[in-house]
C-alpha cells in the first residue's frame, strides 16, 4: 500500500479538521482575555505572566474537548459535503 503524499492542501485540511487545533485556539483566546485582568492587580514579573498564560491555555484546552470536536465535525460535514 502506497502512502499518501503530503501536500500543502493535505496539511491545511489536517489542521482544519483536527479537534486539537480548535482546542488550542480556544485556550489561546481564553488566556488572551483573562491574563491581563488577572495579572494587572498583582506584582508579577514576565516569568509569572508566562506561567499564567500557560496555565490558562492548558485550562482552556482541557475544557474545550466537546466544542473542539463539534467544530471539527461541522467543518468536515460542510467542506467534504461539497466534494462528494
């Protein structure tokens, strides 16, 4: 059996259809909205802010399993429906 060649389109669709892509994006958005308000009143250095970013990103990633899967399934259904 021959392996499928890795093309730019294959990589783009792999990233687009992966639930982890959406989970990471939700984590980044969550961290982006919450880090500034959480660290504004504290005397936290750059290393502390990075740690808060990482913690919030991980929390966002962990709680977004269901939405990430639903987003990826929705995109698969919409995009692949047109190719059949």
